[in-house]
């Protein structure tokens, strides 16, 4: 049923081409951005989820950090 409906739409093949072009452009842009980003910026952004703005609390005898 769906196949018949989709085949009756004029220019339906164009939607697949447009989708593929958008997909390729998006991932090419992301790929280029990732390789052009400076290493210190990438390291800073990568460590952001680990820092919530507070200083780490250390307890005497806590051996997990050392």
C-alpha cells in the first residue's frame, strides 16, 4: 500500500537525492570541523562534563585518587 502511494508522488526520487546530499554535507562539515579544531580547545571541551564548577573534595585516608 505505501509503495503505491509513494510511487504516485511526482518527483519522489528527488527527495532521496536531497536527503543524501544533506547527509553528506553535514558529516563532511563535522569531519572538517573536528580536524581543524585546536587541541587545547578540544581538551577543554572534553573535560567540561567532568567539572561542575566546584572544587574536588578530598578526605583523609581516601585512596581512590592516588
